């Protein structure tokens, strides 16, 4: 990975925040040492020298040593580089202080300490390490927070993309089935064909325009299901019977669009074969304004193998539920006494 890529992967802090940080840090030290020595002129000059070097070594460490050595796991070379850098900073700081500030190189120490003594080297080095560590920790924390936000955004984008793909699978699947129905009616020269075209156009308007939003009113979804059932009745006549029951107030409930239709389609795949009838019992319940309970039951033909084909519907719904609700939903499908049962529970938004 190149250094250019590494830099692009870190959060670029605006220049004004750099300026605010260093200005604030400088003022704190200027006032602190000016008050300590009761000599603000000395404090100003010494801090100008020291902060100039602080800034140089800090940015060298953050933008060069970390990406080129630490991130590339050249740890031994990193320690050699940081020790050499600290040595150069010590020499430069000591020389500039002696030249521009004072001959007393370490006024806060007891006695007249000499430059390049062991104690002075240790004290200056620890001070530089403190500044470098503090600023590096701040930068890495900001990068970590930015990276978390970036990963969360990418994950959300990925989920939205997959959800759109799954939803797009449902629409052609539904229209394919409906056009098959229309084909049979036209082959039989049925008078119902025009009604099917009209109902299909209403449903197309719903699918193409109304389901673009991530959530849609449950009442709209129920109307859509009813339109689908009317289409199937036009094709099969009295062989299709259905009952929709609603318990509780569902006026304000919203759900992901096209989430429930695959279960209704599945009823026809399980229950309709040749001259078989299809009887559906569909139930919606608002459970204490906490979750929506959806159940669907239909007669099940054990000899029907249609469900083995085009298995997009139910698996599609399962995947959408996982993406939308994670572990906060429940979906059960089972066969009891030649009846196919669906029980879905999702939290109310």
C-alpha cells in the first residue's frame, strides 16, 4: 500500500483546528511558565523556540514515521528513527535556547544545570515524548472515529444496495406470474382479459411509483395484496377464496414495501394445481403498538411441485428481514394438516 493511499484513508483535520489546538496549547504553557518564573518575556521566547520544534517533530511522527514505518511493521527502524529525531530535537532546542533565550538552560531545576548533562537530556526528551504522544493519541482517536463512521456508512450503503436488488427481484417475479395469467386468459379468449389488463396497470403504478420509499403504509400494502388476489380471481374464478382480518389500529403502521406479497404468491404455488381451489386466510394484528403479527394460511397440495421452481420469493423475504431487522423479527413456515402456515412478527417503527 502506497503512502498516498494511507494518507487518503485517514481523516484530514481542517487547518483551522490545527491552529486552534496549537494556539491554545501555547497560551496555556506561556501563562503557566510566565506565572511560575514571574517572567513572561522569558516564557514567551522559550515557548516560541520549544513549540516550533514540538510542531515539527509531531507532524513528522504522525504523517511520516507512523504511515511509512509503523503501519508497514518496520518497528525496529521506527525506534531508530524516533530516537534519532529526539536527539536532533534536543540539540536544536538546547542550541536555540542558549542562543536566543537564556544562558541558564534549565532554570526550573535545582542548581545551575549544564546543557548536555544526563538529567537535562532525560527531562527534555520526556517533555518531547509527552507532546508527541498526546498529539498522536488525539490524531489516532479522530482517525478511529472517522473510520468507524466511514465503515458504518459503507455498511449502510451496502445494505441499501442489497435491499434494492432484492426488491427489484420481486417486481419482475410478480409481473412474470401476472403476465402468465393474462396469457392463459387471452388464449381462452376470455372476457376477463381486459379487466386483468386494467388491474395490472393499477398494480404497475403501485410498484413503479409507490414503492420507491424504504417504508410504506401497511394499508397501502394490504390494498396491493387485495389487487393481486382480484387478479387471481379473474383467472381462477370461484376457485379462489380469501379472507383478510385486521386486529387493532394499523392506520399509522409502516413496513418495507413488497415484503408480504411473496407469502401470498406462495399460497398459489402451494395450493393451485390444475383444478385445485385456493383458500386463503390472512390476518394482521397490531400487538400493543410494539410489533406487527402477520399470519397467512392456505390449503396445501402435497402433490404440487410448483414451489420447487423459481424459489426467489420466500428466501428473498428472509434475506430482506435479516438486513432490515437483524435478530428483531420472527418468521415461521410450517405445514399442519395439509395447511401451509406463515407466521411473521416484525417490530413496529
